[in-house]
């Protein structure tokens, strides 16, 4: 990172697209979407390759824009922004021909004589809305799937990371004609204009609260949606867990992007007999990675900032509320709101009525709560909305299976953290409050495709049951019903 780059949170103005411009591009994409229904795998792969190559060409500029927006370390940008998009693109290029092939299905006893298959067709004009925390990844990753499925796309990145948003706009304008892929910058008014249009599919990543707004807007046009949301993702650490490994891994998962990650651990249940030892291991990791004091951590090149002062105030208010109600700070606890800085903070003795217990933190605060009864922990998790992720640390298979089978979550890691997102052969998505639908790899391709059922007659068996309904035909029906 060049030493001349300074950290100026929110310093770039984001231009807003006009309603007329949005409508014009949306209409231009209509005919293109119809034309792309017959696009070949080679044509789609060529587009994905352009995007993949651009990620490497613009890699340094992505680093710089992310630093300007919230001081994100270059290695973290590579790990969480560049690498996932490149990996998604290369996976799609390798597998797309296979994904696009119609999939034959066996006839049932009622459909003997018919050849049947599932044919994947593009949904059409798609809208992708991405959040500020991983603006590049969560915009261009779904775009790979959208292009792979043969659609057009309009992209709306978050205005809260304006340098990244502007760079993404530049990249898209250079890579694609606007009737195939276009990007509109701007505030919530631009999102509102876009959501009023009758898209064929909407892929939204963000909070559950905004996800409800998106779903309501989509319902007006019966538009299908993929919603990648969030929620409070719990971690369970039992008495058999490897505490040092758990601490090292969870602190990485929690404080990457300074806690501003939808699948970051939101709170940790630790067996009471191991709580103090686990907390000490966590403190050791934080100090090794970011420094011991607030001053050292502010100067650390490895710790991103909170995205803006408004979110810093929100997180600091959660911290203040918790401590005023009796929570104990185990480490951290300092904030400098005008610098968008909050220390990596561990909390203990959190009262049940603290706001941090009910609100998604999305920042560098981590409550640690002791338990003695795993069933009580499971009951507490099940009393809350279903999370996007649940993490289990244990070497006891019975405990692992109990936690896994007795809870519901979008995804789960056993003795690991957040890596479920990186597995391109797994579906990534939430459940109910934490999301609808899946992304990544073939699951992403299918999210942007309509699975069309096709049957073709080989020999007509059904005509034996056409009217008039004679006694013989009624007897045939009776036999068919009884033998199913």
C-alpha cells in the first residue's frame, strides 16, 4: 500500500443515477435477455473470463479503494474480496458446460412412454444488490452465477464504500455493454427505483430488515428472490474442545474486517469449566495479531476500521449499554468514534436485558457466556431466529451430533469457522430470517436459472385413459391407484 494513501472515511461523493437512466437501461436489457436465452457455454465463459482477468488487472486498485473506504488490509482484501470472485469465476468456467446440460429423469409408473428432462433456462433481467462490508465479492460473485446462467444484470453496490463503488462502476463499464451488464451508483433512492422495476430475479445481500423490504417489493411483480441475510450466529465450545485452536480460529473469523462479516461469530457459549482459559487464549491471540493497547491497535496495519461514524456510534452504544447494565470487559473496550475505531473487545457477565443480546453486533465486540447444560444452550439458540451460521467446537461426537441435529442454521462448521463460505461445492445461504435460497458454484447457477420441466412422447400410453370412461378404463384406474 502506498504511503501517500490516507484514510478518509466517507470522503468520496457517490453520484446517483436518475430514474430515467435506470428505466432506459432496463428497457435496453429486455431484448438482450431474450437473445441470451440461446447463448452458448463458450459465450458465457468468455464474459466470465473477462471479469476474472479484470480482478487481477485491478487488484492493486481494489486494495487502495478498500483502504480508502475503511482501512482494510491488502491481504484481507485479497482473501475476502479478490480470491472469492476469482475462485467463483474459475469454478464456473470449468463446470459450466456440465451445469447447462439438460438432466434426464427416470419415468415414474404413471409416465411410462415419456422421455423427460430438466432444462436450465435463464431467468432474464436480474438485479444484484450488494452490501458495503464486502462490496466487490458480494456483487461480482453473484454476477458470475448470473452470467453463467445466461442473464442480463443490473448491479447496485453500496454507497457506503464509495471508492470501491466507483472502481466497480469503472470496471463494469469497461468490461460489458450496458444492455448486458450495467452498474448504478447512488443512495437508497436508486435502490428504490430499481426495486420498483419488474425484474425476473433479485439477488440481495444485506440485513434481514432490508431483506424484508426487498421481498415485499419483489412480491408486487412476483419476482423470484435470493436473499443472503445475517443474524446472530452462535458458537458452542464444550469441555472437550481444543481451546488454543478454537481461540486462534475464532479470533480470525471474528476480527477479519473488524467483525463486519455476516457469518462472523456473534456470541460464544463456553463450558463454564473452560471459560476463563478460553478467554485468556483469545486475549493472547488478539494481542499477538493487533497489539496490546488501543494505541497499538489503532496503528495496526492488520485491523480494518468500522465503515463509518454512524456504525461506530451504534456499536459503541451496544458496548456502553452492556457495561452500564453490568457486563465486564475482559479486554478492549475503548472507542474513538471520529476515527471509526473500536478495540477488539471481549465481554463477560452480560445481562439478559442488554441490547447486545438481541441485536446483531456486526462489529468487534464478542460476548462470552458460560454454560453447564448443553440442552439449555440448544434451547436458547432455538428460541432465537435461525442464524446464518452456527459453529461447534468439540471432540465429543455425541455433543457434536446433538448440536447439529437439534438446531437449524444456514451453515455450520465443526472445529472451524467461516470457511463454509469458501467451499464452492456447497450451497451458501440462510434459512428463514437469515436468508432464502443459495449461492456459489452450481447452486448459484441454479439460483439464476429456471428449471424447466420437459416431457416428450415416445408412445402414447395416456390415450388408454381418455374419455369415454368405460368400465374397463375405470378398472384400469383402480389398479393403478392400488399399485402405486
